[in-house]
C-alpha cells in the first residue's frame, strides 16, 4: 500500500516556506543535500546518531514512492532517507502525544 502526500501537508509546507524566503532557501538547500549535517540538524541536537536497521521491502518501497512524489510536487530533490526521518519524527510525535514525552527532551 502506498500513501500519496496529503495536499494539506504540502499546503502547510508551502505556507510556512512562503512566509520566510530565508527558510525556504535553507529548506531547498537541505533537500538538495547542500547543507552539512550540523547545518541541517535541529540546533538543540548536538550530534546525530548513526543507525542501521532492516526494514521490510514494502516499507522501503513506500518511502521511495513518497520521495518521488514529494520531489515531483515540490520541485525539490527529496531523498528516501529524508522521508524516513520525517516518518519517524511524525510517528514519534504521535506516540509522545499518546504516552508522553521523555523528561528533558525536545
């Protein structure tokens, strides 16, 4: 099963970026892979952790589809890794709303 990007999410992104040319340009640069990792990460996060994981082929295919769909709809180069980071972040946001956030984080 594939999930197409929701128009409301793309509209929210366009609206947020439209209000700040600097943010829009930084977002484009990040999606093109032109920013180094420290520039692309959350400033509150001092470093990134490198993870290796196995995912079902169907899940990888869904992420690849989303990367292509977002690239086509935004005109930016969106990678599968960026889609998976976004999916993890959104999933954790949902879980934290349901079960609470860890103390001293975010």
